[in-house]
């Protein structure tokens, strides 16, 4: 099965996907101030999760969401290399 990718530069979309256990494959630097979050979207569920989040229909625990915020913040500002994924 071919790996499909979902890419976003929107931090809160990335947080939402990470909190929903979507596999973050890597961060791609775009410039000095922004990165591209690259997720595995083989099951093509990323768009659906983002749309549910935007429409207020997504159910995710507050702890998972806060943990995702902290983890992604550490990755972005700590320059962690995550090419091998999680």
C-alpha cells in the first residue's frame, strides 16, 4: 500500500491530528519562521478529522490535546529531528 501524505503548515491542524493519533512523519522547514507538518494519511482520514475540528464536531480528550500542543511546540522550537517518526 502506497503511503499517502497530508501536509499542513497550520499548527492547530497539526495539533488536532497528533492528538487524534495520526502518525506524524516529519517536519519540513519552510523558512526561519515556519515548518510543514507531514502526516501519514494512508487511510485518508486527516481531512475528515480537520473538518470535524473546524466544525466543532471532533471529540478528543483535553489531556490528549494539551499533550499534543506541548509535544509539537517542543518539536518546532527545539529543532528536534523526527524523520524516523514515532
